[in-house]
C-alpha cells in the first residue's frame, strides 16, 4: 500500500469513527473496531487494487468489521440465553439427601466452638451472605471470611471423626446419627 494511501486513511479517521459509531451506538466500541480495521487494512494491503480508491476499500473493511461485531454479539447473546435456560432447568438437590446431610452436620455442630457453629448455621445452612453475618455479628467481612474458613475446616475434621468413612467418601447413607 502506498504511503500516501495510508496517510489518507489516517487523515479520515474522524469520518471513519463517525461512520462506525453511528452503526454500533458506542464510542468505545467504535474505537475498538476502527483500531482492528486499521490493523486488518495493513495486513490486507496487497488486496487494494492500483485503480481502486483506498477510502472505498477501507469502508468495505469497516462494514465487514461492524458485521463481525454484531455476529460476535449475537453469538454471545445466544450463549448467555442458553446458559440462562440451563440455570432455570437445573435439577434441584434431592430433599431427602439434603435432610440426611443436614442432620449429620447438625449433630456435629454441637461439638464445635459456638462461634464456628453459629457461622456455619447462618452462612451454609440458612444461606445468608457472609456480609450479612458479619454485620449481625459485629465483625468485619474479612474476619467473617476467616472465621467461616476455620469453621468449615473444624467441621470437616469433626465429621471425619464422627462419621468416619461416610465423611471421607461423601456417601449419603450415613448411619452415624
């Protein structure tokens, strides 16, 4: 590509940016597309014919870049939609298994330090957020994170002592209760 053709494309950057921004509705996305188009133009400079306008040639590159942008966005939207469908149809855990596990944990919680059993009950069994537990307990969220980690480790050790093989192999037909 001749140097004057490149200089002409750079001089028209503002018009190119307006062209792309009008089609995508975002200045930031238009900037990204323009940058990628300049790179593509440099890579494909050999496809510019001698009697062809560099500006018209570059507009074709820009149109294709905008189309590619919308294709990628459509693919992302389809993927997100599929993921959302999977979340909706996700199988909920069996209530009887949940009850068995909770009974084992509940019986072991009495052997833990009170602050550990309190955070396990609140965060893991009642499904409260760590931040809400921290606020209710009057501690920092960082302290709550450390406490829940230590509580879970203590629970794991106590389950291994109480439930033995059931805890180690994570079976659900625990008879230790």
